[in-house]
C-alpha cells in the first residue's frame, strides 16, 4: 500500500501551539516549555499517521511560526537589522524576524499563493552569504526515528524559495533573487538527512504551477542538476500543488535529474491528468493528490478510485502513490471534536485526521484490500449530500441563474450620484470617518460569550450592546468625525457574524486553521444554497442612527470576501455561490436604505485573494467578482452613498477592476506596512477615498503632511481621511489620541485649502 501525506496542520486539535506560543511570548513559560509542546504535537502527528499505515509520513512540516521562515533560518539568511552574527539561530532572532521588536520591524508577511495562510517573505540581496544555521529538518527526522517512525523530510525547494523572496532593503528592485541559485544548494542538509536514515526527501516546488518564463523554468533544471550528485542514494520527491502544472513546466519537471517521484494536485489541477496520459517518465513514482487538502468535504472515494485506476494503467501499480492534493495545513485538524454539528451535515465533512484515513483507504483499495464498509458509508454520505433539501433551494438557484446574462449597475453616473449625496449629507471637504470597527474590550467579549452560552437574557445583551454603541457614537461626536460608525460591538467576526444569520452556512466549534504564527481562523462552511431569512444589521444600525444627527454608516461584508474567507461547496461553481451571497447582501442593503441609513459600506477586503494563480483564469474571476459586488447595491437611490474598502495589497494591478465596482467612495490603504505612503493612481474615479494616517500615534503635523500628499490641490474633493482598519484589535488609549490627531490634521488642511481658495479669488485667478 503506497500512501503519502504532503503535510499536516501543526496548531493541534485544541490550538495547543497557539497557546504555547502566546504563553512564551508573554513570558509566562520558557523556551523549553515551548519546545516540549512542539515535541508532543509532532510525535502525536507521526504516531497518528503511522497508526493508519501511511507509508510516506512527512517531517519538518511542523513550525513554531512559518515553514518559509524555517528555510530562511536554515540558510542563515537573516536581514542585518536583527543583529545576528552567525552561529545557531535561537528563538530571539527567529521571532524577531517573524514579529519584530520595539525597535526593529518584522519581515514582510504575505499570502501563500492563493490560500489564506501567510508566509514570511525572505529578504535577499547580492551580498547574502548562505550558511547552515539551523538543523531543524535533521533534528525532526531523528526525533521521529526514535519513535520508530520513518519519515520523509520536507524542504521548500530552492527555486520556489528564491522566487518567493524579495530584494532586501536598500537593494535595487530590479535585483533577481534567482541570481543566487548557485550560492544556494542545500547539499549539507541533504547529506545529514541521509546520514540520519532518510530514504526519501521531499522538495516542495509550488512555484511550478505559476506562469513562469523560460529563464525561471531553466532555473529548475540548473538547480536539480547541481543537486544530483548529493541526491545519490536517496529518493527525491518534487511536490507541486494548488493548480495545474503548465505543459511547458511539466516537461521541465519530469525531465529533472536525480528525481525519483513527482507529486501533483489532482483536485485543483483539472488538466494535469491529460498531461500524465500524454507521457510520464518510465520508472518514476507518481504521487497522485486525489484527496483535497484545501477544503473540508469528504472525498468521493469511488470517483477517486476510478482516477487512480486510470493512472495505474499509465505508471504501473508499484509506482503509484495515493496522496493529498497539498498540505493539510489548510484544513481543520479533527472532525471528532465537532460534537455540536448536525450529524447529517457532519457526515459530509472530512478534516485533516479524516483525510489521512481516506488516503489510506484508497491505497488499500488500490492494493486489492478495499474496505467495503468504509466505502459504503462514504457513498451514503455522498448521496445524502446530493439529495438533501438543506442543500438545494430552487427559488435561490433560479434567482442566481437569472443574474448571469444581465449587467447590474446603478442607474446614473457616479458624478450625478455624488451631487445628490452631497446635497443630502452636506459633508465638508476632506470628510472624516473610520473603516467600521472599534476596540473589542474584554468586557464586550464577555457579554457576547455569556449571551451565546445563554447565561444572560436577550434583554440584558441588547442593553449592554446599546450602551457600547452609545459610547462609540458619543466618542466620535466629541472627536468631530463627520460620518460615524456604530463600532460593531455585536460582531464576533466579519464573516461569521453574517454567516450565522444566512441559510446555507454551517459553523464549527473547533474548526481552527492557522493563518500565521499563533493567529488562527475558524472559517464558516457554505454547504447549501444561500439566502437571508431576515435583516441582519438593521436593528443595530438604526439604533446608532437614532443617537446622533450625523450620518451613521451601515456596515456589511461583501459577497466576494464572505466567499473567499469560507470553506465553499464544491458541487457548483464558486461564481454561483457568490451570486447567491450577493443577493442576500442586496436584501440587507435595501432594508438599510428603507430604514433611513444613507451611507452603506460593503467591504471587499478579500477581493483580490480569490484571484486564480494562472493569468488565463483571472479575467473570468474578476468579471463575476465585480458583478457580485454591483448586484448588492444596484437598486439603491442616488442619495444613498455606497462605500467599499479594499485592502492595499497589490492594488495598482487591479485598479481598473476596482473602478468597475462603481462604488461612490472607494477606500484603499494609503500606508504600506513599512510606513511608506502609497501614491495610487486611479484615473476615472470621481471619488477615491484613501486611508491617510496609519493608526500610529503620530503628530497632527505628520498626518497633515500625509493627507496633502494624497490629492491634487485642485481636486481635494476626491479624498476622504480615514485611519487603517485595525481599530478592533487596539486599545482605546491608542485609538482616541490617534483619531483626535487625525481630525486636527484634517481641519488644518481644510484651513490651508480655504486660504488658498481665498488667495486665488483675490488674485482673480
């Protein structure tokens, strides 16, 4: 039986890693305690996989923060600002790179391909000297050996590592990290892994699924040719995932020297099967990723077995290995912990622990040892899901289908709408507002928790939330902010809050997935057709509006963001599900407008995150994503002002897309993570809102300087002044002075504008 798992979640079934890390960071435990917690998690993972007879068990997939940062540590590629002078890299340097210190910023963090996991971006320059500074991979291999478990050590491949890097600070942006390829060959770690008894080594090369040019593809040939000599007497697996490997890259990959096996994602890679059928190198192993590592649905075992039999006829039974499509890092740990889930719906799911069992069941079936009872139960669950009335709502499906052939736009141009809105709202030049949330205090979290546990009555809960909203509204009035928010005290999470009130969503108690470091998220699960049975935010928004004469924004999460931050059903196109969510949000927008809310913000923070990795697939996604947003607000009056917030990351390359959203006010961050001002050009946008100051407590003078750099003095009406979107995670002691400085700075710039206007008038210009 040949079975393999690309990687496994490291947070633990009860987020043990999160709590161990935070305890260590808060100096409530020692480094030895953290290492002990890690050792327990690793050993339990290895034993679990060994217990179900997984043949190729991965090691070195555990990390105290991030697997890419681990390679940076292994190579000794520490940026100079962290003061590392060689030798072993300890937790002090490691966590300084990951999280920064009071005086030194952290390294950049960005999305791991198109997942919701974040990795620490290596910073490289021409003068970097790679050195073998961390023996973590070898240590883990030996740890498993002591437990009687043979593992496949996993390393991020040399080319993917370099392609995922960026030029270090002070290095020309034209510098290519690939130029360091001859400096970076992990021959020492390979030799030590062989000496430790590793018979296989897995190199993850996910960059092979991207649109690479010939120079980048040549780097793979060069790298593995150089490695060939040190790879002798050890089997090498090159693993790819997240999409199809393009035809040209497939040729390069399957021609690599010194490589024993190749791993492919057969879930997201819809065309890779045809490439394999067209030719696969004789005598090589095929690691077939048929069990989905990105989603929570139980595998269609009968369908996967059929695929495996087709592959078996090509590569031979002895060379076919059943695998996951990618690391199970992206799924919750264990479905056993979900004691509150409806049993029928629960039968449709498989978390990481269950997916390992699925891999083994398929491998056994392929070897002629099919577990008929297991396969029958799986078939029954598949049939239940297809026929369940909980999944299908014909009215919703018809409404979503009717959207496909139509364009949904506001009836008038943005210029006409803005004129009507200004007459109604009477806002000053450079109007001020906030993104939406205010600090979530310990007391506020306690109230929500007790209400959910039915320890306090609904009346007590509403009273407490009303008091918090009143406090936030009065604070904003005192600060003299122009457009207010209610602060979102009733919301646990910007996705979960809405999903809990929509039909077609399920929620877990312990379905945590690592986002980065100790930060975990618990994505909702879209299992059926989505609809809104009743208003979700109108009660709280109208309550806030009744407390002030100033406009209060209705705050909603957009359909694309809800989609991209959830586990989504795989039995229909994502676009169909997004249209259904858009219709539900549209109902909410219409009800907010009827209730007298004249400013409505529909956040699409994750708009870009669903962008496919391959350029050939991106236009289709962008078309339906923009269409979904426009559906939400296409029916409102001209006097209702629609805002949207799009996070700063990679804004310029989709600026035309954001314009096509046709919002009245577009908010995008104007300050990068390193504090630099982002001057974003968006020709054709009548009203482009830009986040002026970051939420650092800087002086009003600094903020005023930042504001003036965001607009053309001839057209200041294009600019709003807004802080960043992190108020929820801050303390009021930090938020109040920052917002006060923001308003003071805005008034100062307004006075400058008035003076300039008067001077122009006097000069007759």
